[in-house]
């Protein structure tokens, strides 16, 4: 049986039902969890005279966590020796980033975010353990292996399956969200606090007391995480390692600037290595993980935020799926930069094949000359020919008044190295 691709759909069969159907479509689409809806408007109905009038938007009041649940959550957090916050995109949608940061700071609890929860706490914060969700062991795996309480805030199971971080279902969990938790054998909360996320965090904060508690062990991981990130700052290898490309991209982009990640091997490195000061400044297609999202996503981001720098980070495979939209970008005046991680193949599929089978097949392909391709469309094209080229090219491209394309050869031998290192990694805490 196939799952639906929209939250709701309806066909307009009488013009008079249009106001109700349109109003319901927006209400369903915007409610938690937000998503696409579908209205089918037949040609014969579209040709009829309009009837009715637009219905006003209803003003729904916030809902708040139950008193008993707030108290139980506070007691569990107060008793925990080494709690860990796992924060998802729901926290960002609820505009609860400030509340989350204050909650973590005052209770001294380290924070790991999902791919889609980047920027929920500034990456420079001493309690930020950056991103979890890779299908490999990483530094953050040590935190989940040793924690005695996970506080999941605005977390959706589709963001990072709990079977990856709680395979035996033994880690105690507190669920804080706008909706009740999903049913999963690896995600059975001790308590669910359901309601406005910011309010729930504030109320628990007033009730919890971690005075005199030692630093949670997970806090010690930050030094190793930071050192692993910084070791690529001066790397001059070519083709450029993905870690170095992302490190240099972070140096050029400001706190409010936006990176839209396509899907491919580069997505995994962006998820792990591109860190954010603010919510919604690195958008990653997760869940269905649709290739081709970067260019139309960057176009939309630039339309919404014309004064911010916007970069579409994509592989050559994802680029070729939607590169025609660069004509749209030029036509509507959206001057963003497309950064191509060029390896002449489907890098993520190659990575998975090599992990599972020890070799890869049918993943390489030829590409056009991306610089000439860009120029043929009236865009600016650049080619990176040394590691030292990337930052100057990024700065120049971001200053242009037309869309730009940067062809950057990438060394994906790092994928295999990371797989090997993750398999050998031990937790020295």
C-alpha cells in the first residue's frame, strides 16, 4: 500500500465550494506537521463563474503542556547525571530557538541537532555538539551511548531514526513537541510534554534544578568535534577535500546568509561540517531527500531574502537535474551562487555501494563544461583549479549581479576514509 504524497486533497466539483476547500487547504498545510496539500480544479469548473467569497483565517490559540507532564519532565531532568538534548526542526518551526538556548545554558545540558535543526543553538555556543544523523559512528555517537536521559525537543523520527541512536530502546526519553510522539519500539518516552514548545521549555526550566550537578560527560566531546573540524582549515590538497570546501564556504558566509544543500555525498559532509549561528540558514532536504532541490530552493530563498547571500550547494548529478532553472533565476533577477561538488558521478550511491559490496558500479557519467554552460545562459562561470582559489572565487561570485556557477572538483576518497575511521572510533571519555 502506498503512502499519500500530500497531507490532504480535494476536487472542486461546484464553484460554490471553492472558498471552503481553499481555506481548509491552507489550514491543513500550515498546521503541524506542515506539508503539501492538493486541490484538483477541473477545466469545466474553472470556466464557470466564481461564487462565494474568501473565508477569513481562523485564529487558533496556542496549546500548552499539561501541569503534571511539566512536573514529571522537570523531576527527570533534575535527577539525570548526563542528559542530552536532541533538537529537531519542529523547534525551529515553533520559533523556540531562543527558549531552547536559554534552557540548555541555564541547565548546563549539551545540545545535538538533526540535519534540519541546524542553527537552533549557535554553533559557537560551548554546549553545542553540532549535528547528528549520519549513518556512521561519529563523535556524537559517544554521547548517545553514555547518556542517561535524552530530551527530544521538536524532534521528528523521520529526521534521524531512533533505532540508530537507541537500538535497544533502553535510553530514557522526554518528548517535548507540538504533537504527541510517534509509536516506535526505540522511542517510548517516560513523559510527553505536548504543546507550545517555547512555553514548555520555559515552564520546565522554572521547575528543574540541576544545582551542584557535575558537567555532563557529553560536554567533553566538543573539543574533539571542534578539532576534527579545524584540521582542514589549511589543507591544500587538490581535488579539494569536501571538508575543506565546506570549511571555506563557512568563512565566506555571514551569520544570516543561506546555504541550500542538494542531495548527494556533499549533503552528508554539509550536514556534518557546515555549522550555523541562526535557524533556517542551512536547509537540507531530508526524509524523501529529493535530488535537484538546491537551485530552485536557492531561487526561492533569494526571492524571500534578496539582501542575504545565498549559495546552492550541489553535486554534478543534482545540478544536471534542475540546471535549467538557472534561466528562471536570471530572468527574475536572483543573483545567487551555485557551488558544484564535481566528481563525475553519483558520489553518495558510490559511497553506499562500496560500504556494502566493497566496489561500485554504474555510477560514473560525463558532464558538460560547466563554465561554458553558465556563460551560454548569460551567467558567470568559474572553475576552481587549486584549493587556494575557492575563497577568492566565492567572494567574487557572491558580489555579482547575475547568478553564478562554480565548478569545484572534489576528492571523495574522503568518504571511504571517514567510513574506516568511524568503524575504528572509540569513545575516550
